[in-house]
C-alpha cells in the first residue's frame, strides 16, 4: 500500500509545533466582552439573596447575571438537570452562581469578588453509600427532568441518577452449589481531573435573528450544537459551532459544558460577543472531572479453574449533576465480566448524586473503571486457587463461538486475545523476577487483559464529504475533531490510499464548523477512525462513481472498465491513455467545447445497522466493534516508603489494521503513561466536599522521571471485517488495564493486595502494615 501502514507526519503537526495553531483562548472578536464566574462557597445550600450592586460599580462592568435571570434553561447530555447558573440552590462547592460581564478580564475578575451571596446551608452528602440510603437528603427532584428514555433510568425519590442491571443465568445457584472457591473484594477509585493542556474556553455571540455563533474548545461540535439548541429552546439550525484547534480533551470536553451559558450572556448584552476562559484553578473547580467509584465484586470458580459466576455492584459518584456520568455507570454495567466468559452474571450499576463537583466522561469511561475491579478480582481468585494468573486468564477468556456478557457474539474476526496475552507475558518474562540488592526493595510483574468498544447509542452516525479540486488536491470534510489522537491523519491516509496520490494532496478540515463540516455524532469512545473512516470510504465510492461516469464517456467504454490509480483515470485495457484527477475535477471539456459532467463532490455516511438497545437484563448488541489488548508491567516497591516505580511496560493490542505505525506507537506510549498516572498519582482531594488541590502543584501528575524507561508497544493485525481497511479503535484501550497490571505486580512482589486507586505511597504502606507487617521489620 502507498499510504496505509506508513508513518506519515500528522496533518496538524506543523501549526502546532510552530505555534501558529489558533485556539479559542487566542481569539478576539470586535466588541468582545469578558466573563468571570462567581462560585459557590457552600457545598449544598439554598440561595437566599445575591447582591450585585458593588460589582456593578466597578468601571468596565457591563452586567451581572444570576441564575434567576436564566431560569428555565437546563443542560445535560443524558439528563437535563444542570441550570446554566445555580437557581434555587447550589449542589457543590464552586458551582457557578453568577456571571460578571465586563470590558476586560481584570474588571470582570475584580467585580466577581464583590458579588455577595447569602446561603441557607442544607445537609450535604459526599459519600455514595450515604447518598443511596432512604434517609439521605435529596440533591435533585428527579421527577421534573427530561432524560434519554430507554437508555437512562433514573430512580425518582432517590439520589440515583441512573440504574443499570446486567443479568445472565443464576448467580446465586452458581455460588452456592457449583463453586468450590468464592472470592470477594471491595474496591474504590477517587475522582480525578482530566488535566488536558488547554483549559475550557468559549466565545459566543447572539445575533439579532436569533442565530447563535459559538467558538469553543470542545470535542464534539455537533453535540454542542444539539445540546445548546435543546437547552436554549432553539432550532438546531440556529446554532453554529466553530471548533478550532483543541488542546486535549480525554472526555472532559465531550457533550456540552458552558456553551449555552456564554450564549445567554451574549444575549443579555444585546448580542455583543462574550468570552469565558478558565484559569487552571477555575477549570479544576468548575469544569467536570472523572467519576469516583465504590465497587464490590464476587467470583465463583469450579474445581477445574473455570469461572462459573461473577457478581459486581458499582456506585458511581457523579457529583452534583449527572452529565455524562450516567453513561459511565451504564457502561460499567454492560461491560459485565469483560473478556471472560461467565455463564452466570449479575452486575448492578448505580450512578449517584453527591455534593461534589460534577463528573463526566474520561478516557475509556466506565470500561476503564471496571477493568480495575475485574482484573484485580481475577488475580485474587488465581491467588486463592494457587493457579498461575496467566493460565487462569487463558482458561476463561472469551473465544470464537462464545459471547460477551451482553450476549454479543465473539467470532474469529474479533481479534486474537489469547495471542495478546501470551505475547505480553513473553515480552515481560512474566515468571522471572530479579531480586534487587536493597533488602527493602521488591520487584514484581503483573498482567491484565482489556477490551474496549465504543459506548454509543445504536443510531450514532458519521458523514463525510470529498471534493476534487482543479489543482489535483482533494478536500476532505469529516465531523470528528483532532484533540491530539491523530485521527485526522489516519483519515487523510485512507483518502490518499484510495486515490493513489501523495498525502500532501489531501486537505482535511482540522477546523470544524457545524454549518459546513460533515456531521459526526461525537469524538468519543475510540469510534472516529471506524465511523468517520467508513463514512469517508462511502464518500469516496460516490466520487469514484462520478469519475467513472465521466471517464466512460471520454474513453467510450463502460463505467466498470475505468480504473482510478496513482492520481490517474484510464480504461483498464489502455493504461497509457489517461486523464488526471485535476483534469476531470470540474468535469471534462472535449476538444469541441462540449462538457461532460461537472464539479465532483462525493458524500457518504455510515451507521452500524445491527446494533441494539439493551433489554431489561442488559442483553443485546451494544458494540459496533471491540478491541482486545493485554498489559504487562515490571515494578519495584519500596516497602519502607510505599512508593511504586514502574520499570517496564508492555502493551499488545489487536488493532485490526495499522494505518500509521508511529501514531499507533504514540497512542500506546501515551496511554501507558496516562494509565500509570491514573494508577499511582492522580486524585482530587476533598475536605468536607471542598476541593483542596485545585492546581498542578498540589494535584499530582506523573513526571518525566517517573515514566518507565522501557515501553514496548506491539500491534497485531487481524482485520475487523466492518472496519475501514480492517481497522479497530485503539485510543482508549491503551490505558485500560495498566492500573490492574500494576496492582497485580505489587502482589507478585510483596504478597499484598491493593484495592484503592490511586495506589499512593501512603496507601501502599498502610496495606503492608495491615497484611505483611513483617516486611517493615529490620
């Protein structure tokens, strides 16, 4: 192949490395005003009074807007529960209660500090177990909200924003009658921040004809358009969303964030453009973060080491609003037993409101959190049975002819999970562990499997446009955004391959505009290369049909006799008689002046038609595809300090087809590093619901000297029949099993089991004291 499988430079690379890429933060519009938010100083309280008089006295202040001014407008991707500004009460510390609009940021910031808010405190809940008790104070009245019916199931009269049940077989009988060994464990995961490089920034202007223009740092422009229109009671055609370069997302910029609010602020000031840009600290307090989780898991195994039953209960902390968190909880439920075939399953997942900052999607959402639980309980079961962890996994993984927990079939085309696991174990040399010289340093190795499919509604779709130009270049429009994952480069390679032209000839739209760009549902879930790629191939087929129709008349042959190759169009029998793509792009002019055809523009779309909603037992076909992977690590544990150091990481994934080897390697390395950071360092710390580490000094993220020196990335290629050129999505899978592999390696090193994420030195040290105190003796 000329382009597929080649390590081509990123199409967005030059602008980024030269500093010429334009982000929303960089943008200014004529007459632009600036907004700053007034944040709640209470965790849960009724708003008695907001006094804005002092703020209005600051020179340059144009307006101060409160929740009462915007009453009746609510936003949410799955549950419309979030007001643009808090109206009757606040539900977390830092929730926006007012917005100051001024001629400059300094005036807006100064005035925001002068807004006085009087609160009547209410009982606050910060723990999901407390929040689900019948006596718990209600954070929301769920009966009055609109929600995605058939997909999300809130429980009115409680703090449960979504309830999901996956059920297969009879777990009680399998545990009581058939299992020779039953293991149980409890797990927790703290909330964490996305730490994308570019904090949220939005500009909006409300034009006189009720057309709303929005410039935003967002992952999914069409989701912003749809949800903003829904929140503001406008037709979608009235909302135009522009997305320039985006400085990362990791799920934190999926759905909709503050775009509807900024649009309404512009309306308040008679349509002048308004800009809201967060500092890093503001982003920590106000923007959504990753969910927290409490989990209980139970596994039953027979005498042959086959898993007979799996039961889990997840309490997902969504914070003050449901946002994307309800889908996170839902996905945790239907991933079921992950890559393991278990005939008897019961998984309960509850997404629960608390008085913490609200949560949203995070890389691999739901499936990420579940992997920590599942891959740890698998290892713990292997420990209790005295079975090698790899052997135990291989005995129980899904294979062709079996099904995932939802009943979705696994076929020979689904990928080679067994090979992923065996190769990862081989490359980490799983059963050989060297002993360091320091008596307080122990080494261990661990392994974990992973599976990832897009968590999407069945009707999610993608569209693509392809246009030929007079100079032989090809314009490509897709809806997916470039947030650092490299998808647009891969899509450009598909086009270059199809037409046999150099990648430099492909001009793909990096900057998105919902009024002109092709549509895609969202840039989430590792779906883009698959969905937008398939839509792009459909558009290319349309273009080629037009080319063949024109060329058949030029060469007086049937259309099916026309070949398109290396940028040329010719009859198959006469390859030396050809016209170029540039000559045919606008139609073809004959010597006598007659014109055949006209400007060539192709369109295509893709919908996976065989997906289904899940039934009342969580059974159905939720994944358009799924990708298998395996993660293996070598670690050191200092038992005196509790510090874990990852020495080596191996990631093996069946990607179907490698489009760009260097981009894939970058994804695997990046996912491994992010997975280590998630496993060992990152957590939002709260004191009675107040975030106490809202900055990158107190919020710990992996540093360069903590990255393993040895990271090995391996891609297997067993093509996915429904994927473009056989590809599967890979972006999220690369971090899914990292944390569990590290936890498993810790047990391998010191025979201590860890149940909490992140595995901080303090938590490791305490676990050693509880389980192996002799390790701390001289």
